[in-house]
C-alpha cells in the first residue's frame, strides 16, 4: 500500500519537473535567439552609414569661458587655433562644431517658417540644430546637395544665413525650393535667416533614427562659445592628439581641453551604446536561462535513471545492450529538449513583429540565427543528457536486481 501511494504522488511531481524543464529550455532558446539578433544588430550598426565621416577624425572640446574669455576673445582664439592646426603636417583640414554627432548632448531651435503653419495651437516648430564653423561639412564629409556651405563671408555683421538638411527641405518646403526661403529663429530678439544650402541627412541623435529635419547655423553669427574641434588627418588621428594639444598650449597653456578622442572610438563607444547594452543584458539573461535549463534537464534525467535502476537492470539481464539503454535515456532527455525548442521557436516567431522595432537593420526571423541558437542549445542539452545516460548504460544488472 505505501508503495502504491508513493507511485500515485510521484507521477504528478515527475510531470511538473518535466514541464519546468520544457519551459526553461523554451525561455533559454528565446533569449539565445534574441541575443543573436541584438549582436547582429550591433554588427549592422557598425556597417551602417551615419551620414558623416567616421575615420581619420580627431575631436576635442573647449569652453573658453572657463578661462574668462569673452565672446570676442573666444572667436579670436578659435580663428588662431584653426589656422595653427591646419598648418600641422598630416592635417587635411579642421573645423568647429557645437556637438559630436550621436553624442550625449544635442540642441534644438524654435523657428517659424514663412508660409508653413505649424499647428492650430502653435506658431513655431522645434527642430534639431547645431552650430557649425567654416569647412565643417567638408571635414565631416557631409555633402552640400544644393546651394553652398558656410564661408568666411558669413560674419556677425553679414545677413543671417542657415543651412537645412534635405529631410527638413522636403518637409517644410515640399513644393518649392528651400534655398532662398527664410526662417525666423525665436531668439531675443527674433532673427530672420535665409536658407543658403541643403545638406545631406546625417544621423544626429540615434544610429537607428529615420531621417529627421535638422538645422545648421554659422558659428560667426552665434554667441556660442563651447565648441568641439574636428581635425581631419591623413593617418591615425589618435597619433595627432599630442601635436594638436601642443598648438592649444602654445596659444594658451591654461585653457582646459576635454573629451579628446577619435570620432571612430566615439562612434563605437557612444553611438552603439544603447544596442550594445541591450545585447549584453539579453545575453547575460540567456546564459543564466541556458544554465538553468541544462541543470534542470540533467536533474530530471538523472532522477529518472535512479528511479528506473531496477527496470534497467532487468532489461540488461534479458539481453538489452548498453547502447540500447544509452539511447533510451538519451531519447527521454532529447524529447523534453525538442518540445522546449519547438515552443521557444514559436514564441520567438510570435515576438518577431515587436523585435522588428528593436533590431534595426536585421531580419527578426533570420533563419541562420534561429538555426544557430537551436544547434547550440541542442548540443548542450545532449551533453547534459549524456552524463546520466552513460551512467545508466554502465549499470551492473546483478547489483540492480538485488537493489530494492
């Protein structure tokens, strides 16, 4: 009677163990495929075109106000710095910009456009913006599609001008040419500037962002003092850092320099930070899930072997080979794994519509990633099942028959 009772209670517990293992395998597969998709998304982002030159660019930041420079002194410092840096051997050109593209800081400007109604409740619109010096577009390799770039003629006393990107031109001047049109910058007092150029779209805030309207304003016509120096070099830009620092020290040894790095390293560290962080978290969770599923699978199969020791002994005593016993136990573990893999694949396919928004530039149903994740999980599950299966195939029939 006690043994019958134990049998009745063991069945549901065994079923629950197996269901838990199946669930763990399914979750582990989902996380492994997600990890693969995000890792592929990082590779796709590295290959993507941000719309500006990444290689052979050295950057460093300045804020002359820290050294008590006024606006005129700041402008004079920047003019001398550009001249000295461009005279260095190995430097092709140098320019100033307000922000590093895809960096942590960005700006927006409130403007009004003649002939464009923003909305019934607003008369102005907010667009992403940056202040740029001469040769900025040349140094960063951003083509001017129509019109012109900023020049030395765009001084503080000259008529105010602006450059828009082609996404802004298409949105706010859909049926006419943006060049020659005017925008009113909502400053104090408001300033009306003429659009003199249309630049190609480049990524400014996020590597996966769709084309966004963007506005460029000339440095000489703004009161901005905190700027970033962009140096286009022939060779490794990092090797030019010392020489450029030397020119800054020659102008003012007390002026702080900050955030010295290559644009390529910035792109790798900052522009890919979000997707890389998500990939790392998903990968870590996936590895934990994989470990739990492997331990659970091993425990279930090992427990089943321990409960069936006498049965296995009888099978071997009547002629079952060690290979047949090995296959029998392996089949139990791999059946649970196959069910978990099937559920995991269905769950991941169901999530693919959501994943499309998260893994830019990657097919969320990429068969290669699904196949690789399945193969890895199946291989590890096979190894986890083989250990107790091997132990079962080496059971001594006589010892098993004597055991109760």
